[in-house]
C-alpha cells in the first residue's frame, strides 16, 4: 500500500548544533510480508543550517531513503532498550513493533534525514568564509588584513620548493 505523510520529528531528539529540521514529508510503500510490515520510504525535509565557513544561516532540502520492518505488538518479544544498544548485523534483523492499525514513522524518517546531514554545511561551494584576522564576512566585503597564509611549522619545507642557486 502506497502512502504519503507529513509531520515533525520527535520533540525529544535534537539535530546537530546549528541545524534545525523542519516538517518531514514521507512517501513510500508498506507491504505486509505475512508476519511483519516492510516499509520502504523516502523522507524529505527543509533543513536550516549555519554555514561552517561564514556562520550565516541558510536552508536546503534534504532527502533520505529508509527501509524499516515492523511487527505487530503481540507477535514475539518486543524490542527493548538493550536491543537499541546492540551494534552489528543483529540490530538490523530485529523489527520494531507497532500497536493498532497505524505505524509511527516520525522517528525513522527523522533519523534518516539526520543521517544525511553534512558534517560541515556550507551555504555555497565558493563561500569565502570569515577573515581569520578581523572576522569580516569575505562574501560581502573585503578587508585590508594581511593574513600569514603559511603555517610557521612548514617554513623549512618552503625552502625545498625554492630554486637552488648553481654554484658552477
């Protein structure tokens, strides 16, 4: 059965610092396998970031695919907190449980979106960032600072790149 939902992620969870996940739209297909419900879906969200170079806010859509298996509440042992801590292949084999006629996809969708977030978000690929001396946003104006681009620890290596004088 195909479905489309719109909602928010869990309130108790927080995205990485400087990032805010807006409402999440989920489209997918739920299939009864005989013992479980297999959900294959794509989550889409508008995410607000803070640029890691210039510190300006910006927004960008993020999409993520996820597959999750759910078991009716009364079928076999339910997933416990100890199961959540288990790492490895066994973790993927344990289906989540649901009760009633509906399955809450807010956490799996939110989790999929958060896993797709970049580690260092940048507002645009050519973002110049901030001046390391005075902090001016180099995307909007230039400053007169002379930043020493060479790390002093690498100065001995610079001598290797200089042309050698011939002693002939």
